[in-house]
């Protein structure tokens, strides 16, 4: 390219291959960065999962870690616990958040105060875990309040009972993250056309049929996106398990994240933990391909 | 009826917060008692303690450095990526976009062990640099997608006009697109910063000593051996981290639902 072409019209004269390459060059740094932090660990985990690792000593054991893992009751239990705790928490959060959002999205007064509903979300999850650890267990506040209300006679041991231990994790999650769904739903409801709503209301539609026939269909893709994001974070639940229950009693509150952490960084069985990581990774990829792709495509534009 | 329901939930949101605030300003002896004390004596014990017994200044510095550093890395990588995904069409674009999005779904536990070894081999374990790099990776997908969503909203005439004037693609991005998308970029930065403040799992693994603790993980080490967990200090640090987050969220309130859904809600 000569001097006059550059000073003339740079965009037009630039060779075609460079113009085609440009968008790839823009996106490349981000992709390379993410690959370094996801693809590299993925490959590393597969490799390490074929070894028995003791400090710096690696012994090749083939698929032994996987055989052991699939026979490990703790592993299956952690998947089940994650499903039960996460499923219940997500259901409650969804119902509460949607109800609250529907109740207040056109109310100017409440809209001014809605930051109150967001407060729990603005604390660090580790701090929230300590709030509820103290309330349920160490400070016995929940037991005391329930006794005062006449609902129970004796102090409850929230760590000693499977259901109560799980309940404390569920309450912690619901308290902190219902606001996440709430604010998204309020945003989605506010975004819908106020005139259509008004017209339907003038036609005598009840608020329920208004919600069911107008709001809900519009919101469906947003509900899907919000639930997917929340579900991802719930299945990776860690801080509250680490701080509140530590997996007790008897491993019944151990989530899959905590299982991998315990295998890797408490028993230092890195090869085994890597095998577990890889199995979860495969499951994640399958779920992502099946669900997330679809909903995020309908969620855009 | 409507107001009763909303008021009940508001109470459920606020009561634990106020009670926890009272924990922060009471003496140790009034925290773990046979009967909970709801109206404690006022005390600044914990305030003294967090500044004298622990390197609080260093926790704060680590948090701030890791957060700002990670957000800067994210913006440098995400703005061009978002521009490419939003304003060009080319082969593989949607797959690349989905790949970036899908890293948001990766459980930290899956990559934790390799990343631990990676940083150990690089000699970065227990440094604030490692935290910065990891936080940036954790948030990159959402920062990219949020900014992409704001860029999608712009009419194509913006670029076409500039292009006929002879502006290069890069100068269009820097001089035209970035200023117009400032709300999206700010929203993305705030949300990334909040997630970085909250980050617990990776920090726990990477920060093996007090050298690189952030506030989020420092909390979990406020235990005094036989004294058990020091709740009043934890409470104060929790509110110390809460205050800036609260202000940031107030500032971007109207973009929050859009940011949290990575652009799916245009509320």
C-alpha cells in the first residue's frame, strides 16, 4: 500500500483479509484469557485424574480414580444434597420473588423504597453465612424466637438434625438471593407496555388474568434466564456450607463443591478430586448445551 | 393486604441486618449467651479489635487492589470483545459469544485444583496478583455480555456516518461507541466489583496466609483459638464491605436488573 492510499480513504482501501480478520482480533484476547483459565484447567484435570497424587509424587493409576468415584457413596450423596438443597431454595426464591414483584411493580411509593428489598444481596456471602450461623446455632436466636411464639418447647439443635441443617442452608440462600430474582422480575414487569395493561384493566380484566395472560408470556424468557443464572450459583454453593455446617451431620449437607474441596484440599487426594471435577464439568457442558444456549438466544435482541 | 405482605418481607430482610449491626457494637460477653440478648450494652470493643488485632489495613488494600485490578483487566478485554460480538457479523460469532457466556456456568470447584497448581508453578500463590487474575476471569463473561447488550441497542447509522467520514474502526470504537455505552460499561464494572468483593472460594485456596486475604476471606479467620468465632468483629467488617457496595448499587439502581441478567432484561 502506498502513502497516498493510506492518507486517502483508509477503510475502503484496506485489504479484504484484514477487514475480515479485524472482529476476530477484537474478540481474541478475551477468548484466549478465558481458555487459559477454563480449557487449560480442564485438560490438566483430565490428566491429573489418571494419577494417584501424593505431594509431588504422581503414580499412574489409569481409570482407577473414576472407578472409585462412581462407587463412592459420598460423591453421590453430595450430588443429591446439592439437588435437594438447591431445588428447594430455588423454588422458594422464585415463588416469593415473583409474587413480590407482581405486588409492587407499578407502585411508585414502593419503587422508591425497593432498595430495602435488595439489602440482603449486598452483603458478602461469607458475612451472610455468619449472620445465620449465629442466628441458628451459636446465638440460639431462632430457637428463642420460636419458643417465645410458643411453637417449640426446647432449643433446637440446627446442626444435629439432617432437615434442620439443610433448612439453615436453605434459609441463608433464600434470604440473600430472593432479591436477585426480585429485582430482575421487577425490571421485566416495568419494561412491559403500560398502555396494554391499562387497556386490559379498563376492559375489566382481573389482575390475575392480566398477570397470567399478558405479563407472564412476555416474561417467560426472562424468567428462564434469571432461573438459569440462579441455578448455576446455587449448584456451586460453597461459602455457606463451609461456614455454617461443614457438611454435618454425617455429610448430609455436603454439596458437590464442598466434596471436591474436601477431597482436594483437606485429604490432599488431588487425582481423585480432579476426577470428580471432570465428571461435574462434563455434566455442566451437557446441561449448558441443552438448556442455556436456547434460553440465552431467545433472551437477546 | 398487599402492604402487609410487602412489609413482612421488608422486615425479614432488615431485621437480621439490624440485629447483626447490634452484634458489631456489643461486648464479646453478650453475644453467645444461654438466652439471646436483644438490647445489649453499647461497646466499641470490636472496632478497636479489628484495627489492632488484625492487619485490617492490609485486608482492605488487598481487596481494593484485587477488585480494581480485575475490573480494569475485564474492561480492557471485554470492550473490544463486546464490540466485535455486537457490531460485526462473521462466521463463528455466535459460538464464540456462547463460549464466553458458558464460562459463567463453570463451577469454581471444577477449575480450582488446576488453577491452584498453575499459580503455584508460577510462584503467584498467596499474592494479590493471582486474585486479580482469577477475579477477572470469573467476571469476564458477564462484563462482556452486559456491554454487548448495550452495544446492540445502538443504531447502525452511528458507525456508517463516521465511516463515510473516513474514521477507522478502532477510532469509531474509542471515540463514538465507548462514550455512548458508558452506562453499560459502568453497570458492568459495578457488578463485577461486587462479585469480586464477594468472591470466597478461589480466595480461600489462593490466599494461604494473611498476606493476600481479602475482607471476604479474612472474616472466616476471625476466630480466637479457644475463644471461638469473634462475631462482633465479623459483623463490623461485614458492614465495612457493605457500605461501598450499597452506594454503588444506589448509583446504578436503574440498570441493575439489566446488568444482573447479563443484558437479557431491558428494564
